[in-house]
């Protein structure tokens, strides 16, 4: 006999999950690169820059939760809340790349 969680996961439509995952990935990428630009322009270093990244990731997840998912991310994503909050390695590296780029451009003669 199937558990309620298994029955709920069977109701998810695969093409919609792929589209939702791609859209969330794009939003996370844009958020992380903008946070990297802000961290570089402000001249944040070390833990302060990563704190800004963590804050922007959490704020982006909360906005998606409130505006797009109606408070129920498991209805749209198989991973639910953890899938939404996880920044992913590629977004972390994008953040660091843009952070160092803008830091070098703005603060080159400081």
C-alpha cells in the first residue's frame, strides 16, 4: 500500500516539474549574480560577502514561497522547501565570480 507522500509525488506532472525547476534555477542565478555585484560594489570582504549571499538566497526563497508557491513548495517541486533554499554550486561560484569582478573594477585604486 502506498503512503500519502508517494501518492502526492505521483500526482506531479513531469513536464511542469522540469519547467518549474528551470525557472527557479534562473531566478536563483540572477539573484546570486546581483548579490555578487552588490557585494563587490560595497567592497565587502570575507564573511560579510558570504553573509550577503546567504541573506539574498534566503530572501529570494521567501519571496518565491510567498508570491509563486502560495506557501506550499512541495506542491510544485519534488524537493519542497529544501530544493527552494539550496543555492547550488553553480550559483555560489557565479556569486564569487561576479563579486570579485565588481570588487576589482570598483576598488582597484583603494
